[in-house]
């Protein structure tokens, strides 16, 4: 279950990717399409100043607020390997 951290009310525009950047602010960047060359600079949409923790996923929810959820780590549980004796 996601928890809202900051209520920003960001209005999304088509053609942009919205995310929480390394400094903890809500940012956006123009989406790349096939045939487009170069890179685009990110633009800060809202200053949030969130302190990021490891194991958490930060995102902009449907209402335009910054939210966080615990990351789900999949895969199989690792078991101890048995020592294999080599025959000579």
C-alpha cells in the first residue's frame, strides 16, 4: 500500500515522464520516441525535499501527489549449497 508523502497536485501533460529525482523533488522529462536524437534535461515541477530511504519506491500518483511504497523483492529464497565431494 502506498503512502502519500507530499500533496503537490501536479497536473500531468501528455508526452512527459514524471518521477521523483535524486534530490527528492518531483521532476519531469520529455519522453523519447523512435527517431528522436539527443537527450533532454529534467525540469523540476515541485520542490518536495524528500529524504529517500533504500527499499522504497517513490512515484507521482494519479492525483499528482508524491507517494512511496515498499519495494516488492521477488525471486526464490536462497538455500545453503551442500559441499560436493569430488571423486578421483
